[in-house]
C-alpha cells in the first residue's frame, strides 16, 4: 500500500476512535448526569406514560396521610387526597400533565429518584424488591388547617385565605384558601377526565386552582400601617411620641386629601397630635399617610417593607415561591401616602402579612417560612430535616417590643377591641376598598395565644364590611393550635 494511502487510513482510524470515545462519553454523561433532566423534560412523552407506574410516597402531617398512592389492577398507581379542598394549598395535585404544591416541591423524593434515597433503596433495587417513594412530612397542623378552611368556606366570602406561622421557627402551620378544589378530580389517570376537570376549574372566574394564601396579591389596607409604624420606630420615634393626626391630610402636590374613616369622627384621630400608639390603635389614616409622604418618608417605609420580605418571591418549600408583595418606591408623596395606608399600588399576600406579624412577635427576626418538616425513607428512617433559618431582621428587639405594645393596644382599646378576652393578644385590622366592587378586602393580622404568644396569623376575607370581621377567624385558628 502506498505511503499516502497508509497515512489517510491511519488518520481515518484515529478519527473514528476519537468519535467512538466521544460518543461513549456523551452517553455516559447523559445517563449519569442528565437522566433526571431528560425524564423531567416537558417534551418527553414517556414521562407521562411512566409517572403512574411508580409507587409514589405519601405526604403526611401529624402522622396522617394527606396524599398517597393506591395500586390498580393494571399495575398503575392512582393518587388520592384526604379532605382534598381543605389541604389543596398544601399538597397540591399530581396529574397526568403536571404537579403543584408539595407534590411538586418533593417530586423526586416522592417518586424515589432523589439522591438522598440512593443508599437506603440500593439493596432493595439490587435484589428486585418493590421500592416505593419516600415520605414528605409537612409542618401543617391538621386540626388547625381544618378549622381554618371550615371558617373561611362557611363565611360567605368571595375569596379568603388564612396563614399561620410559628414565629420562632418559620414553620407554616396553616395554609388555607377558598374557593378551593378537590385534587382527586384533576389527579385522575383518565386523560380526558383530567382535561375536563382542568377546563372546568380554569373557567371559573375566581380561579380555585390558584392558592389565595401565597399566589394572589391583595391591597392590605391598614394592616400595612404595621410596616409604616416599624419605619417610624427605626427612624427614632417611640410608641409614646406625639405624631401628626387630624381629620384630613393633603400630601404635597396631591389633588385631593386623604381622610380618616367616617367612624373616627369625634375620636382621637381628629386631634392635631396624638401618641403613635393611639394613632395605630385607632388606625388614623392621616397619621400614616403623612409618615409615608413626608416623615420618615417613602425611602424609610420602602426599606422597612423590604426588611419584612416585600419585593421578594418568598420560597416556602423547594421551588415553591409566593407572589412578590410590593410597596411603591416613588418620589411622588401622594402615591407614597396612599400606599402607606395599604391602598394604591401596595399589594401583599396573606403569607407576607403573616411574616410581618411574625417578625414583630419574634423580637424583630423574620424566620424563613417552611412547609416541610422532614423527609423519610420508605423504611421510615429520617433522611433530612428542615432547620429554622433567619430570613431577615427588620427591627431591633427593643423596636419589636414597642410594636407588640402597639398591636396589643389595638385589641385592648382600638379597632380590634371586640377580640379582647379571646386568644388573640395583639393584632391589626385592615379594610381595603376595591374600586367599583360591593365588597372590601377585610384583613386581620395578629398573634396569640395570650398566655404564650408564638403563633403569627393573617386572615383575609373578601366581603362587605370591615377588617375586624376577619378577627374571629384568627381567634378560632389560634384556639385550635393552642387546644
């Protein structure tokens, strides 16, 4: 063979060898490092065929199964949910198309593909034994969740939500929302029935699939005055400091004035200057509009809001994030004034407002909310636990103590005095007008029980009336937790 041909053949063999090695390396990489991503890819049709062949582990709370799988005669597994509408914001659903809630956050742990289960499942897989998925244990208090859902669903509200946090740890104890839905209806293995169920739910104007506690935003009304009061304390005020009040306040450059509620006429809000604690207890609009517009001003209020979590999508389980609450950063005093009384472009989730109450209760520290307590192997052994983590510190301990005094004054002699003697120790009412609507967004945030306050609560109900009408629901939930 000629030398030129020998060299050409040699180069061909080398190139072929390099390509073969590259192909093997690529296969190894795909199988070893990208297998899970490929299984999860929305374009992978097989993932829909295979997802019901897995004995998916349960979601539990207080030792009770909230979601579990049942084997059918054809070898597939059907997902079931206990008290589905009550726990839907917690569990979410597992359908032929997608998953939400803890079904999404714990997806790979529930289906057994999580790396943390590799060791515990290795022997069973090696010998061909049946290997179910792991268990996701939620922080939710089952009794309190049921009480919250019943109270919201039976109250006649258009939309409603309740969130309770353990202020010391950030554990989510209640996450309730109405209108709700039954996860069993959308988790059917019958694709046509699933499509019909989704279409029916998505056609409803109030979107029951959308969790009102974390995924929808509402004007927080006067509950936002808690953030404004915190900004004032951070700027050097004290709970007894004299602050501007009066029946009416017109921000610089504004076309019209901001007034107090008609029910405040003749009360302390009419006076020119009153103590901050009194302005907060009686919820004087003029005081807090002035604070947002002039002193301490928009920048201070915006910073205080950010300290409590405003502006961020709060992650409360792996991949589960709330909608981002917002307070306007603006150089227009009129917009800042309106936003500082919880109207205008100020919006918040019930989760966010529960975090505000929790930060006040927990000596100025806001703990990161978490909906998962621990993860367990099929054997029952604990594989991982979720430890409390601090999210931020918007207040010093001394400032938080003064804020608690303000919130206790609301219940003792202010707009929440009808709750005096209940399990609610401190709180703040809020009524947000909804333009053109016959209903208001009625808020109550607070803490309790009175003997050992450790629960921070936020309740929203949409109906005619005032924020205090959401207060009794908060008291019922705290009773359930403390009982």
